[in-house]
């Protein structure tokens, strides 16, 4: 097992990883920018190293500074959390060259799954169902029209190196296609430095289902069930739950088994999430995230297994602590992402939190790194906390969530708490009857 882990992240996920390390008796080092000097994870870590000024590129994305912090403190492993360098193959390679363990998959696997076109080819080879579309990048308008005609309109154009909704455009007819293609390529080039795009069939009312997987790097893979992440705004997840209200036990077992086998065949090491669009009983692969997900706590809630512990075990060479037959699903869990944003306009709302009170009671978990008096800096993601609620079934979970949201108090800034209070009382949400377009249509009613 590792002696000392450096946590290359900030906010709630840095605190989440720090807690896991403490439970395992592992010393912790955190890095931070000057803007995060008073952050909770900095206060609680065994050691901390300031690695630069507030801009991410000069601190949390500064590989040289993070490696230097490892060498100064003697850290023998790095946990990247999510975001920042968590899916940076170069970072994983550099750490390996310095004999520091990256708590995640190999650089090669990060590269494969980071390229959306190569990821789709790999998924198809591994037996994972994929969305119909182009086999690779689209070279020109003529090829785009041919592919679109073959798979049928509407189609969606996506950036090969993309994510977060950037470089994505929908074309409903051939007349839309040329403009959509050029716009997507332009956005992709500006956002990712790579204007390669590909085309897929655009599903009209799909759900977003993702399967949590783990590999031990030695040919063994397991799945921890699925999460439903269909409530999204601009392709950003807002509310996640496990298990999905849309799947039955047979479907859950089938797609989980396919994903676990694929991970084993790939020789993958660590945590990963295989994401699908799901419509009319069919799953269509869209991407794989080679890291821990923001929404991992709902999986922990229904399985009782600490996924960060598993990440650390696998990276240390100890292997997985569970076999597939050991993983049981208990009840239902929902996570709400609490952002420092205006609940209607979603404009960021940095500032000082004057009062912060979290809900409690059976089945309630709050992952957050903020506190009363904490000043939220304007430089980073607006996520300030996650409310995770677990119940014996979805009905109990929803009742508990409603109560927890009423107890949650954040004063001094605007947050998305009012949005969730609205959602929890909506009949469609109560019935689990929603798709990936539902939330944007719901929000558009108020505009």
C-alpha cells in the first residue's frame, strides 16, 4: 500500500479523496493555488504545497509544479480526482517516468478513450453496442451527406477530442448539415485545438445511462451497476440516480455484463464509466470516462462499497476487494449537484458564504468543501457541494430528498437549491418519466 498520496485537485473531490486516504492510514499531501489557501482540504491534509496563482493553467494544470510537489514531499502516488489532469495521458506518463503511481488507468488507455473516434472503434471491437455513424473523422461535406443519408436524419456532429457539449451540433435535414458541420469544426478547433468531427445518429428521446466499471489491470473486470444521468442542461449533468428508473433487472444485468467483460478484455486498471444513450430498449455507446465521476456517491450508496478505496487498492497492486457476485444493489439513491449559480439564469455566483447548514438524518450524505465564512473564488467550476440521498426504494428516496432540500441552507450567494426543490415536486420526475431533453424544455417554460 502507498505511504503518501498527493491529491492533485481541489474542492469537494479533494476532500473526498483525503477522507479515503485517512481511513486507509495513508499520509496525504494536497496542492493548492493561492486562491485556495483557506480551503477545507488544505486545512485537513497532513501537508500542503502551494503550486501557483489562481488560474488553473498556472496551478492545477501545471504538471511540472505537481511533480515537483511530489518530489519535495516524498509522495509515492497521485490521485487526480476528476477534471483538471484526471484524463491527461501525458501527466500519467510523466508520473510513471518519475516512479510515481498515477491512481488511474494507463496513459495508453486514457489516450484511446480520450479520442472519441478511437473510443468508438474500441468499444465496437470489445462488443459494446454503439450508435450508428461514421467510422472516423468526416473529411468534407460530401462525405458528411453520404453518411447522414445512410443512417438517416436527424444526425449529430461531435468533436473527436470534445466533451462538455462543445463542438456538438444537430442537423435535422440535409439543408442544415453544411452549416452544422462547419460550426462544429470551428468550435472544436477553438476549444480543443483539434477540429476533427464525426457524425452519429441523433436519438430523439434517449436517456443517458452510464455503467460504473472497475478493472484490476490483470484481465479481471466488474461492474457496480448503472446510473441515470438524463437530467442535464447544455450536456452538463444536474441530477443523477441509481438505479435507473428506466431499466429492469434483466437489462441492468445484460449491459453490466457486457461492460465488465469489455474492461477485462481491455486489460483496464482502475475506475471507469462507460456511457450510453438508451432508447426503446437499446443501448448505444457514446464515450468512456477514464476516471472517478462526480456522481460516484450514488453508486456507493446502493452498493455500500467505497470506490476511492477500490481505486487506491487497484493502483497499489492489491487488486479489487470484491468479485462480481459480491456486489449487491440495495435501495435507491439520488444526487443533486449544488452549484454557486443563479437557479434561473445559471450565471456563476462567487462570493462569501455567510451561513452554511447541511441536512442530516438517515440516508443523507453531503460532499462539500465549503463552510460558513468561506469565500468562493471566481476562477473554478461552480460546484460547491453534492447532496446524496438513499432510501429503501425510489419513493422513500424522493420523500427523503424533499425533506433534505428543505433543510439545506446556503446564504450569501445564489445556488441551484431552488431548482431542485422545484424538480422534486414535479410529477414527471416523481414518476421517473424524463429524457436528456426534459430539463432544458422545463427551464425554457420560464424564459
